[in-house]
């Protein structure tokens, strides 16, 4: 595993205000490090150039899957489509268990899946996401989501369908990082 403390100190202190004390504790694969610290920009869509300087939560999921797992999620799969999908690519599962699971959050009173927030599960209770709170892509522990009103409810957990997960994801995440 490549530990986050390898990242240059300038990038850490300039871009990651919440993570100062956590950086030394969170293992993260080097394929995902390029996403951390990217500026947040709401209007981006998943189809935006992966070399773009900015990301929103949907684009960050697409990029994390592409960079880490080598899987291209169709560009039409946004928050609502990922939330609702049960047959095409994703299935709903009961708990966050594997790297690459997608946790979908929203306010407790929100039911419009188009407004839900997508996050990439890193393991050990940590999630990668582009967010308006930090104004960048960052890593939060699950507890911080539940304490933040705009993300206070875990709406759903998604995992790739078994035929994709077992053949494409498990071999990657089972190897040491």
C-alpha cells in the first residue's frame, strides 16, 4: 500500500485542510492520488475530459473507476442512474465492504436521486469524493458524512454486478497496493 504521507507537503498543506491529521493513517492506492486535491466544480459532467483540472462527485466516481479499476462507467450514468441501476452495471448491497463500493449520500429529507452525492469507498471507513464543503476532491471518514447536513443520510450502497465485480475488481483489490 502506498501511504498518503508520500505526497509532497506543499500539495497537502495547500489543498487538504481537513486531512492534515488523517494523512498519515489512510492507505490509498497511487492510482487514486491524482484525484485528491482536484478543485470541485459542480457543472462538470462524467463525460468531461479526464484530464480536466476540476471534478464533481459524479466525474470523480467515473475517474476513480477508470484509474484504479480500469472500468469505464458509461457517461450517462450520473447520480440518479447509478442510484437506480439494478441490472446494467450496479447492484444494491447492504453495507460498504469492498474498495470501489459507491456510497450514495443526501440530506435526510431529500428523495430526488439527481441531487444525491456519490463517493468511492477506499476501505477502513474512508471515502473519496469531490465536494462543495472542501471545494475539492478529498477523503472523509464515514462519520464526517453523517455529521454534515447535506450528506447526513446514507441513501444506498452500490457495487458492480457480480459478473463484473468478480472478474474485474476482486483481482485488482486483492493484490497489495
